C-alpha cells in the first residue's frame, strides 16, 4: 500500500511538472493593497471594552503577504493615518504592530465619510494593485456639533459619501468590506457601501466575534490557499514552500505546539533558534509561519477550534471563480473551480481522475449541505468543474467551503458571502374586498425608484398566466400589485422578478420567494355559525325535501308510487326536527306518502333476503373450485422444483463464485432485509457500478456530507425561465 501511494505521488508530481512546462503561465495576479480603517469613537468603550481591535489588527498584519501594500487609518472626529501606506515586509509588520498599540476609544464623533475619503489616497485603476478596504465601526455618521441640526448635517455627510467618495473606489475597482460591530451600527449604510463597491458586509454581535469577522474579510481581500485541518491535523505535500498555521487559544488553555511528521516538536520558547519559523503569539491566538516545511502529516498540539486553519504558499492552487461577495434572492451563482499549477489550469485526466472536488455550503441558520462535484468518469475537457446554485434566499451570511483532495495533496478555499435584500416584499390580504395587496418596499432610501423595476408573473387556477410590471407609488413609497380572483376561485401563484438600481448606480437582481394565494379569502371577522343557525339550516333542508316529494306525489296521484331514496321513517324524523315550524303540505298527500314509504321499505327488504339466501352456496362452490385448481398447480410446481434441485445437487456448483464458502445454506440465512446493517461490526460496501472510485482513493476529504440543507433544491421551472428578463442593454453587443 505504501509503495502504491509513493508511486502515485511520483506520477502525480511528474505530470504536474510536465504540464507546468507545456502550458504558458497566466499573467501573475496583481499584488494586494489592503487598507484598514478602524473606529475609535467613544462608543467603542462599550462595544469593545477589552480593545480586541488591537489583536485583530495584529492578525491581519501578520497574514499580509510580502510585497503587498497596506496602511491603517483610525477615525473619531478626526482621521489619523496610524500606519503609513507602504510595502509589506517584516520591518513594516513590526512597525504596524507597535503603532497599533495606540488604538483607543477617545473619539467624540464618527467621521466615517472623511475616513473613507482620506484612505482613498493613491487608489486608481492603473495603480498596479488590487485594492480592498476593511472598515470597522460600531455606529453611524455623527458629525453635528452642539446647537446644529443633526439630521441636516449627517444627511449632508452621507450625500457627500455617495456623491464624491464612493465613486472613486468604484472607478478603481476597489472593494470596501464593512464590519458592523453591535446592533447600534448603521447596518443599512454599511450594506449600501459594500453594495456600491462590490464588497462584503459582515456583522459581529460582540467583540469576541471581531477577530473572526476580520479574518473573513481578509479572505475576500487577499486570496490565500489553504489545506484542510481536521482535529488539528493537516497534511503538507512536497510542493508547499511555506505554511502559516492560525491556532485560536482559549483563556487558560494549553500552550500551542507543532509536531512535525518526524516527531520533532516546535514550541514558542524555542523558535528564536530556528530561522525558518516565525511565531506571533497574541492574547487569544498563535500564528506560526514555517518555511520549507517537511512533507507529511503535521499535528497542532493545541485547543480545538473550528476556525483553526493552515494557509500555504505553493505553485499548486485551487482557483474558485464566480462567487460574488453580495448575494440576492434567487440570483443564480455559477461557480467555476479548477486546479492550477504555476498559474495554468490542470487538464490532464490522469491527475483529475485522482482528485475529488467537493462543495460545502453553510446557510445563515447553521444548516449545511455538501456535494461531490467531480466524477472520474465524466471529467471536464477544460479542467474546470462547474456548479450552479440557483435559489439561495435566506438573508444573512453564507459560508462556502471548496475542497480538492488528491492522493498526495489537499487544497481548500473558505469564502463568505452575504445575502442582502434591499427590497422587502409584504403581502396584505383584504378579505372584506376579496383582494390581496402585494407591496415591494425599499429597505433604505438608496434605491432608485425611477430606474428600478419589479415584474410580476401571475398564474391562475385555469393554468393561464399574465406578466405585468408593478407601478411605483410615490406617495406610499412602494411598488404595488392588486391581486383579485379574476379567473375564479382557486390558487393564484405570483412570482416576482426585481431589477434594482441604487442611487449610486449599482445594480442587482432578485427573485423573492413565490407567493401563493387561495381565493376566496376567508373572512376572519365573519361571525361563527350558532347552534340555532345550524338547526335552521337542517330544517330548511328538510322542508326542501318534503316539498319536492309532495310535488312529485301530487303530480303522480293516479300512477305508481315514485322512487324515493330516503329510508323508512325519514319523513317522521324530519317532521320532528321541524316541529317548531310546521311545513304546509297538501292534505291528501300526507296519508298516501306515509303508506308509500312503508310499502317501499317492505319491498326493499324482500330482495335482500333472497339475495343473501342464494349467495352462501355460490360462494362455497367458488371457494372449493379455487382450492382444487391452485392446490393442484402448487403441488405440480413443488414436484418440478424438487426434481430440479435433485439434479443440480449432483453437479459441481459451476454457477457459484469460487470464493463462496462451501457451507450449507438454510432459509433462515436469507431472512430479513439484505440492506439492513444493524450489527456493530457490519459495514455497507457499495457496488462498484453504483459508486465509481470516488473520494480520491485512500485520501481523507475531511468533509461531512450532511443532508440537513439542500444546496440547490428542485425548482418550479416556470419560476426560472427567462420571462422576467429586462429590456435594458446589459450587453453592449446585443442589438437594441
């Protein structure tokens, strides 16, 4: 087994070397420019009492790769460049960590607009860098002095932000990732800033979540390669030039140690003697960077934490494209996943066949689901694995984990996205008028109602459908749809298709959850039926029956009695129930009607008795005949089967597999369900034809394939067709 794995690794690395030479390398990606803006207003004393902003900044400083560019700004009433913008190296890191100790909570105002304006220095599309900003605040724009109208002053600052500042970032392709600390932060404003610039919006409910929120934003700002870590164990392959292990440490927890594949221990106290190891220890985490690490299985002897991670520097990478940072309900996500070696996509079947690509999605409510994307029998010719997610609709943060596992390597990407809903849908039934009012309402004031459009597709009970544009009502500040049962009672399905445009020019598409209305609408204010009303209903029914019977009797007085379906005595019972309100009936009819009921009852009983008298011997003969026929057939089959078994007993069992034990089998051996694996020592082995060589052979993918969340549930196909495409010219090459 070990020889086979070694040979597989040799073949794999040889093929990688060959294909890295065969393909022209892609142009190298731009280095990252990450600007960090931190709120130091007085309210941070309450939201961040332990000043965890300092270790959060230290974490980002240590994770920034060499030759990237970064700077740090703080803001309250005034804006301060805490760490000058410069190229990242060890000297810059040391200076940034030293200057970061000055972070405090003494600011008197929240000058968010000016902070973003100052941090935009040297941001441009042709700067040679990929620009990102990580902005942390716990409040909202607050720049009014004593005696000034706060509403007017702060509104002017907000207008300046969207009019003058954010367009600079958008023009340079710079993304602003916003972090809201506490519920007091202006979440609508921060979401809008991220939406305008294509950034990620995150919320940390308290300072304890701050560090991990910074980490999620960093993953979007600086693409990093990871290897999976399971129970603090991780594998390093020969292509890894350097790795950085992030280990979170609990208060009073054990000291972190790294155990190399050969058993050698790396501890914080001894790293000064090892030039290949850089160790940063903070109040709640350890960050260990190891250069030229030994290939094999490593162990982090430390506290277990699901956010412990290992990022690596290697020519072999896992590329993930098509995952936006901002999601919208029903807007399709088209993922493209590929292995790259030295920048070139790996397309060789011999490599891809030994690699498993999987996707795990965790929804905002914590449910998760996984899917294996690769199939060794159906490899993509271009080496790119594609997956479409069409109906994510839950507002909040989604976590996407992509794993690539081969025989000799593992790669991992973990990315966060936030699903926003700039427009809210409300359904207001009005039973008294038998109509339903559907409203689409902007969540904030930053949606351009003149350019945004809402289209509704209404399907009726008669299977017909109409498509109409909802009109924006300026007085009520909402798009309105008045739904009535124009096609009769039954179910009416409404599918909305939204094309939104922000005041800043950002566009988004959304398909909210389908709406189903059943007409007629029940009236909750209608009085419940009383006992007296029910009695009146029964009496009215009885009166109607008696009137019909009386009319029939009168019209057929000289003919045979009419056929009546009510049983004998029904007329007397109805008469008792309606004694309070006697029914006027013609005098000659009453005695004749009673007589006819009696005659019909007698006639109905006589045939039944005759029918029962005939049935018993007929059924007896049928039963005896069936017994003789089937009994004889069963005896003949048994004798033929016995003769066949006697003949096969003398044969040499040529039809049995060679590995089947030569033991006696009994009927009890075949009892029960063959698919039930109830014994503790039993293991279900899938058929080769049903499960062709998945999960990378003997590699451990370290991903649980849960079923509590459907990654891409089945859809109503009518809701996903192109009926709702808008007539705006997104594609300049598309004819008008």
